[in-house]
């Protein structure tokens, strides 16, 4: 192979890697921003817009610089600079995002400014690689179009590969910080290859030093996976669980297909929302799954059994006076608490303003000073409010999607800091306690156990029985004190119902508590850096 061929190959590989890193960076960046700003359209719009702006500006500036300094050293320098900028993100993101949150210029500007600060400059530098490569390889004006087309096609192919590799394998298998550090290694190795072929000894040596530093960063940033499942083990699984009491299994909502009457539909920032009725009930649907239900002739009567289980904190902590619900849906549990426990102050935080409107308009959520609803990301709300609450109820997880930033160790530590002494965090999770479909639940259980000394497990018992290997709603009750005995809880609940006759019957819920050990050593602790919830969801058969 001639030196010219080796040069063309090295530069082509470098362009491919730069394109892959750019799109991989865009996807990984969503995991960086989510703990602070959620996963709204504003966040994704900011990421896509700023990365494209950086790419456009990089094309322009790269072309200008390439005409002035058409040397391989420029390409090597750009690749090395991009590697340093990407490698720096895991070390400065927390500090940067904390200050954007403290400034709080608004729900639209927050993710825009954060994206510019963290990912704007890396996107610009990566965007400049392709025009520099074109300038280096275009030997004549007759070949310019062919050379530019070939290298930009290679860059786009790299972007496609980076998109699938990052979303399908790297993020599920590695922590976000490790993904970024690994991207830096790829860029440095590309720079080293170009330097070697072009006989740039000093640049080659510097690239190897930077590669060593990047490898050290990858090792130091490695998360505790707890025996996580490899991506190859996730094939042929799909999240198909839906509420058992509904015949529909997630298809379209057309009346002719399901037998439901469509009452209202709305496209929000987050969901395709539908309100549908059958002969006896009304349901709130997000995209392809049902979220809430209400009997038309009795809006407070339990439609889905799991919502009764969300009253368990009153058995564990009878003196509860203030409670926070993260996630509203149709408001089944909060409005039942409002009716049955008139001495309790209720706060609700819901991400989607359209859901709040639907709950008031179609699900008879009461408008009352004792029941306050705020529109905000749940984690941001908890971070910005001191509380304290006696109970925090997390009911924001879907059967086919989990806002991972509400499931991590860091969020639970934040929630615990907002509790009164002896306070509880109660969470509705969809999963299995045992068996092949249990990894998501057991991973969340392990995470909760790192923050709370006691975590009680209450699988929701429906008409189908209590097979702990079947996928179902599972309620976790996490707190500081030792869990009371079942008999103590039953006695207390009888007293609670004597004072509040409308409270639901929780005998089955209490008796069904799982006190046997549930092993968790083979599943990961979920953290802001490493939370493979999407991969774990794929294990639902």
C-alpha cells in the first residue's frame, strides 16, 4: 500500500469516527441533562438544534481554516482537541448544570444554555473535521466534488453507526461517563493514526499520551454493573405488559378497533394523550398504554387495584399529614387520599400540563386548597422545594418507559433529604419479584436499599393470583425504621378505617408483603451515570 493510500485510509477512518462520536455525543448528552431538566421536547429540541448549529458552524469555520493551513497537523490537532473537550464533559457537567439550575432562565432556555455550555464547542470542533479532510485529499478541482461527496458520505455513515452503537449497546452496557471517555479514546486513536501515516512524530507521541489518559478515565469512571445483562441476551424480548383488566393490548385507539368511545385526544410535548370510555369506565391513555381509570358512576371508586396499594403509607405511618405525589395521570390515588383523609395536605407534581388539564376536566380531580398541583419535572420540583413531606409517592413509571432520573440513587438521596423524621418513599414499579422478568424490579430494589435501611415489597394481587414471577405492579415502601409486622399493620389499618370509613381494604395488600429475601447481587445499582432502564425493560416478555 502506498503512502497516499495509507493517508487516504487513515483520514477516511478519522472522518468516520468523528461522525460517529458526534451523534453518539448527542444521544449520550440526553442522559447527562435528564437528571436536571427531564426528557421533554425542550431538552431534545435543544440537543438537536445546538448540535446541528455546532455542526453547521464547524463546516464553515473548518473550511476557512483548512484553506489557510492545509496541513495534516491541523486535522490531528482538531481530533485531539475534540477528544479533550469530550473527555472533559464528565468532569465538569455537574458543576455546570448546577449553575444553570441555580440561574433558572426558564424551561426552554435551561436546556438550551446547558447544551451550549457542555456540547456546543465539541460539536463545532467535530463538525470542522470533514471540510479539513476534504481540503487535504482534494488534489485537483476536477476531483473536488467526488472527494467531498465521498468524505461526507463516510462522515454520515459514521454518524449512523454512532447512533445505533450508542443507543443500542454502549449506553445499556456502559455508564454515560464511560461512553464519553470511550469516545475520546476513539478520537485520539484516529488522531494517532493520521499522525503516524503523515510522520508527525511529536503529534503521534502526544496522541498516545492523551489516549493513555483517556483509558485511565474510562477505568476510573466505570460503574458498578452488578452483573448486568449483555446486549446479546436481550434479543427476542419486548415490553408487552398492560393492565390486565383491559382487553386492549396497546394497539390503536380507534373506536372501531377497541370498542371504546373517544372522548378527547391531545398531542402534548411528551405523549399522544387520549381519554376513552367504555360502558362503565373512563380511561386515560398515553401513546400505547393505559395509565388511569375511573368508574363513570363513582369517580372515587377504585378502578385499578394498584391505586389502593398507594394508601399503604397510612398503615406504615398513621400520623401522615403531608404527602407529595410525583406523577398525576388521572389522579386516582391523590383524589382518593383527599376524600378519605381530610386532615392531609396533598402536593402533586406532574410533568405534562395537558395531563393536568385532562385530570381536572375529565377525571374529576378536585380543585381545593388542600390539593395543590404543580407542573414541573418531578426531580426538579423536589430539588427546588424543601418540603418536608411525611410521604413521597412516586407513580411516574410506565410499563414501556421509565424516566430513569427518577429511579437513581442520587434522586432517592435527594428525596430522603426532603422527608420528615420517619418519612417514607412509596413507589409503584412494574415488574416481577422473581424469575426472568425480575431484573428491572430487583435493580430498583437494590438501588433503594443503598439509600433506605428498610424497603418493604408489596406485589399487587389481582384476580390472576400471586405468582411472583409474573409481571405486575409492585409497591415499594422505603423508610428508616424497621418494618412493622404484618399483624401490627393489620391492626393499625383497622383503626385507620374506623376513623376513615372510606379508606380501602388493604388486608390483602398487607398480608401479601414479601418478607423472604430477594437477591440483588447480580443486578446494577441505578445511578445518574449508569441507569440501563431501557435495556432492563426489554426483559419483559
